């Protein structure tokens, strides 16, 4: 059987009109695709192909609409099946042929990343400061402020504190939220990652602030009025509360970002 | 071909994949797999690349309006997404072709003139007392 991988004869020795060449090539390919299309990968190989496509689509989950991803998946699947069929024609066993096809197609993660880059390009933003990152940072920042207000009001209502909060608290909450969101969404972390990382960041910020306050109190000689153990316990509580607060902020930021991304993707697709 | 040469060629190819796609689509509408085969065939198997890189390039070209796609369900096999060159794509291909030719010509001029200059210098020969000041 004539293989489509057979080297092309020198053009000079066999002059062909371009249309003829295309027709000949595509003719072979349609035949090949037709036969290969009927030869779906065996049930043993199917998971390998699906796993590859899953890996390729991971970076695009929040980038493309489901419809667009399904279409892309179907298109690439067809290409891989045809490619594997061609390798089979050359004598490879089905499993080897599929492996060779995947090799020739390229690393799933790299191709997924290229798709993502292409998809983001119309926004005119560098990939590192993409819309994804901005929505993540803004959403987490807003979630942080909102939760800060809710927590303050709840504590006042419960009689745990008198003040409704200082403007500094809001600025700090926004800065921390945006930093956490920006750092997290640059790498598109999962909700669990968002909770853990934001919690950790808030705890670290609380610890730094605690040290700053203790130092300031020591300088102003007001440190002596507190018992050191009690002070340490208070700051441990502050760090604990902040880490919990950060974790909740991370979850809220993550959910809001995902929602916004879906909305933006849908708008982008429909536009 | 050693690893360095392969890497160099891959980089060159990467930047010119859209031009190759447009050029291939100039003659007939094709699906992704066919585009890869035609490029391979026309280059006499010299241009080997990771075929997955075609699809992001196709997506970019479609987004820019240089090509358009439609699912072909008429053939016996599964539906295939077939790409067609648009009028804007034709103009873009002309522009890219001109730009590529001018680039190659400039590189050739530099390479050839360098070799030529050296030859002229060698032919003249350097005077032993011609020391730099």
C-alpha cells in the first residue's frame, strides 16, 4: 500500500500542477482518514488518547468555552487517529503507532500552553499580566475587603470589639487580597491551593504585623503592662484567625474569579 | 543534523508556520492533518515539526480573519474541520511572502558580501609592515 509518508519524488522529475498535488495528497489523506476513522483506538489505547487530550485541555479550562474545547478536542483527536493509522500502515503495532503519533504531535502541555497564548492574544495583554491574573487579583482583593467588613460587623455585634474597623484595615485587606489573587491566578491554582496559599500569606502578614506592633510597644515602654505569655497567646490567636480568614478569602476569591472568567469567556465567544 | 541545527531549524519554522499554512491553503481548503502532510510532502520531508503546533497557529490565523473554518460532515469518516483562505488571508500571504523574500535576500547579501570581502582582502594580501597604529 502506498504510504503517505513516502518521500516526495523530486519535483523536477515529476512536474505537477499545484492543484493536482493537493488533490493527490488530500485524496490519499481522505482515504487514509476515512479508513482510520473507522478504526477507533482499541479500548486499551482509548484511555491513553483521552489522557493526552485531557492534559492538553487542562490549561484551557478557564480560557475557552466548553463548546470550543470540545470542538478542538474532536479536531485533534481526528488528527491523532489519522496519524496513528499512518504509522500502523508503516508496520507499527497499534500501541506503538499511537505512541509515535503522540510523539510526532508534541507535548500536550506545550500545545495547551500555545493555545492559551493564542486565546489571550486578542486581549493585548502579556500572558503574565493577563485578564485571568487581573480578574483573580481584583476578585480576591474585593473578597478580602468584603469579608473584612463582615467579620468586623459580626465582632461588633457579638461584643468582641467596639470599633467598626479602621480605613487602614480595608487598605491592608485589599492589598493582601490582590497580592494573593495575583500570585495564585498567575499559575491558575485550584480552590484548595487558593485557600491554603492565601491562608498562609495572611498568617505570614499577621505574624509580621504582630512583630512590628510588639517592637513598637517595646519602644514606647508600654510592653511592660502586658504579661509576655498572654501577649504571645494573643498574637498566636491573631495569626490563627488571620490564616483562617485568609483561607476563606482564598476560596471566595477563587470562586468569584472562576465565575468572572466563565462570564468573560462566554462574552468573548459570543462576541 | 545535530541538536543545535535541529533547534535552530525548529525556531525558524516556529516563526514561519502561519506563512506555511497560508501558502498551503492558497491552493485548496484542507483540514489540519492534511495541512501537515502537504507541508511535509512539499518540503521533501525536510520540514519536520511537532504537528500539534499547527493548531494554535490555525486558531491565531482564524482569529485574525486570514482563514475560516467549517466542519465537513459530508465524507464517510468523522467530521473534519476544514480551513479555507479568506481574501484578507490572501493579501496577508502576499505580504508575508514579500517580507520573507526580502529577509532571505538581505541575509544572503550579508553572507555573500562578507565572503566576497574576505576573498578580495585575501587576494590583495596584507603587507607585513602594515601594523595598526
